[in-house]
C-alpha cells in the first residue's frame, strides 16, 4: 500500500503521477500534553531536590515564575504543579500553530520556486 498520493489523484485527473510532499505538522494536543507533563515532572523533581538539599534550594527563583506558589504546603505544591502544566500548554498553543503556519507557508513558497 502506498503512503503518498499523487497530485493527479488528489485532483481526480488521469495522467503521470507526481509525488506530493506533505507539509510537516506538529499536533498541538500531543505537544501540549508532552510539554505540560515534562514541566510538571520537572517541577516535582525540583521540589524533591529542594527538600533533599535545602542549602541549594531553588524555590526563591520560582516565586516570580509561579504566581501564588510559596514554600511549601500541599496546596502550594498542587498550585505549582498545575501552573507548570499550564505553562507547557501555553507554549504548545503558541508554538504549535505558529510552526504549522510557517511550515505550510514556506512549503508553498518553496514549491512555487521549484516550479518556476
């Protein structure tokens, strides 16, 4: 079974089949879940590091980055975890569509230049 379609198959015309390059796309939901999980896991590891090595604690750095986070209670830990996950989704919701837009735009631009 073929993985690519030809330009003529897409347009419903018979003729010499030409390969069609698909534009690379980033699935935004997968990116959001991946980044959110990565940031949440990193937050948990940083909290554990701070508990094990209090002299090297990084929690003063987190205060401006995680609004409402204070050192440390269960409510504050949960808030920091949610905010870290939300930061991952924020990056995905901004970066994913922008990448997809520019990949599609420049792919069309490149194919027009190659045709000329």
